[in-house]
C-alpha cells in the first residue's frame, strides 16, 4: 500500500510556514490539502443555518479562504491554530450575513438558543447566532481555552479526542471543559435574553 499520498498534521504546518514566508506554490498546495476538512467544517456550520441560506458549503469555504488567502492575514502557528482561525472566519461570515438579515427585519426578540444540547441538526435563527457569537466573545475574556473548545467542538465538529490532541490535554479534561463552557454560555444567553425582555 502506497502511503505517499497520505498527509499528516506536519504537512499542513510546513505548508503554512512556507506560504507565510512568501512561497506562492505552498498556498496552492495548502488549499488542496485542507479543502476537504474545510468542507466538513462548513457543512457542520451551515447545518445550523436556516433553509435557503444564500451561501452553500463550497461558497462558505471559498469566502473563508479568500479572507485567509494572503500570508499576512494568516497568522496561524500550525495546523490546529489554522483550523481554529478558519472556523472562526466561517462563523464570522455567517454572523455577518445574519446581522444583515436581522437589520432588514427591524425588530424581533432573540429567542433562547438551545446551546446546552449542541445539536447540529437544530438550526439557529439569525438572532440566536448573533447572541451566541457575542457570548463567545465574553467567554474568551473569562477563559480562552473554553472558547477554543467550543470552537473546535461546536463549530469545527472535532471529537473530544481530536481536541485533546490539539490542546495537549486529556479527553477527560476536554469533556469537563466542554460541560463548563456549555453551562457558562447557557447562563450568559439566558441572562442576555432576560435583559432584552426587560
């Protein structure tokens, strides 16, 4: 069996470094290498969106990559960091779309998001996506690792083992932190909803 076509996390890291040093061919190789993973991430994020979204999976990947395509915009320190940045960029694109749609509607209150269950098949409304994005910004000020775990698990769709490998912790630590992050976000979203209803 020929393993020459298999890629490793080190391949992505090496290509990122070469691209950041100004080697254009590395950018093309990088895109080819990571495209399938970016598609998986985009599918997961779009699964929570309303039906008939103006972006499809390939469109979201392409828009995200265009935002990341210049070496000076790609400060990734390696594969894990790159996927975290890509996940955040995809989320930012979807939040920007939601904010535009929401501003056109002029009104409507944000319903409580069902983040505690974190079901991929449950679409988030525009207001819920915006509220979740704001809560994640707040979580980052409380505990950056919790935010990373949410991004890896909820948005990038990584398993506890994959996250543990990326963060160099045990899967049990990821499990505890995931529960802690969900509880914190649920409280923050409930508090925000309550404040908006006053």
